[in-house]
C-alpha cells in the first residue's frame, strides 16, 4: 500500500501545478491535455489573463486602428479635415481669393440707401433677410461663423443695446437638406418688444457684418432703409 504521505504530497503538487513524479517515473505538470490551460481557444487567444476575440476586421499593426471601405453617398467627408467635399448655400471654394458679398431679399447688393424689405421666414418669424455669398478658402466645416450688428435709432432694445446683434451667427454651407431648418439666409429678427412692425417702415438701419476667412477679416458695412409696409405686416407670417 502506498504511504499516505506520498498520496498527500502528490495531491498537493497536482493542485499547485507543480511537476510530480508518479510511480512509473514519468513527469506531469497537472494540466489537462485538452488545451484549456494552454491559453488557446477557438474564439481567440488569451495572454496575461485577457482574451481578444477573433474579428473579421483586424486592427492595424502600427496604429491599432480599424479601417473599412468608404460608403457611398453625397456629400462625403474628407479623410483628414472632416470637411465636406462640396459646399452649397453661396460658398465658392474655388474662388481665387477670399471674398464676401451680401444681398437683400430681392437680390440687390447691400449698400447705403438700399431698401431692406421685411419678409416672412420659413419658421414663421418676421425678419430682414441677408443672403451672403462668400468663399476663397476651405473652412473645413459645414458652417461658418459671422458677427453681425444692426442698429435702428429708437429701436435698439436687445440686451446688448442693438436692434439685433450676434457675434456667433452660424451659417450653414453644407449641401444636405436640414430637417425643419432654413438655409441660405441670415435672418435679422426684430426685437420682441416692437408690437407694431410697421413702425420700422422707412427707418434707417446701420448694418455691420464680418467673418474671418483665409487669414483675412472680411466685412460689409451699410446704412439701409427698412421696409415694413402695412399690407405686408397685416398679411401675417406663418411657417411654411
């Protein structure tokens, strides 16, 4: 009969993974022959206690990033800048130098003495619309940012002391249709405290609009005449 001490020592060695010598003189490490402790499995490999699953898309050996073929559809984004391949809403990427032109609703360029008509915006707000054309640089985004101030004597009632002001006026130059949005125009909305918009009819409005582009500060300044006749205002403004 085998000595009980030998049985105890053998069991202890097997539990701790030590190499033991059995009665036949062969060596065993106490591990299963199925490969379960060898660190390999059918779904991936185990190393240092962590398992990585096999994947149809393998990460790059240099950067660890995954890549896939681009999907179809327009517009697409540039690989490095995220910029749209094409621009819309008055932005001309191919212009020879940076420029900014601004018009009012009837297509007349902004300038001193020009009539600036009140119009109904697509979201149901009265506004004095500005229609910019610009370009000559790559903004690397689907929006550009204007700074705008408009002053109308007697009606400078916004919190900043202007008729209208916004130093972060985002203007969409992408080509996708926006759900519920209005593109291609900057709406100068009169202060809410003006109960009767016809009071603005014939009043001079001083406009300053600027944008940084292509390393330059582009701007337009003009004093125009507001047009808000009774027949237009009484017609109302509803979303469309």
